[in-house]
C-alpha cells in the first residue's frame, strides 16, 4: 500500500457516476500577507457508491476525533452538487498523528 501525504482537501467534482476528490499541498506561506499558496497534489476517484461508504466512515472518524477534543470549528458544510465543483475553505485544525 502506498501512503500519499496532502495538506488540505481542495475541491470535489461529481460527474457521470464518479466522484473526484482533489487534494493539495502547501507550497508557500506568506506570513506578512497571511496567505498560503497551495498546489495540486493528488486526486482520489471513486464510484458514487464507494464514495458514500467512504464518507460514512469519515463521518464516524470525525465524530470520534471531535469527542476526543479535536477542533470541529470552521467546517465547510457546502453540499456536493452533481456536475459541479465544491471547494474547501482554509481551516485551522489540530494535526492527527
């Protein structure tokens, strides 16, 4: 199995029965402007039924982490739209290691 490291979820696209999840990596942090530059890193492509199972597992993991004291603030609750893209806002969260 191959590990792939990413810093952030960037966007999601649903088209023709397939979900594409795009992830990015931090390229640069400009502390003066308080800006972060991201670059595409990886794309996870799943059939919709597999994505729904994945999303259920992630929701359970999220609930467990929140109950352990990890931050749940700033969660973007935008719905995923068919034939469209949904982007994620920059979030501050504890690292999970």
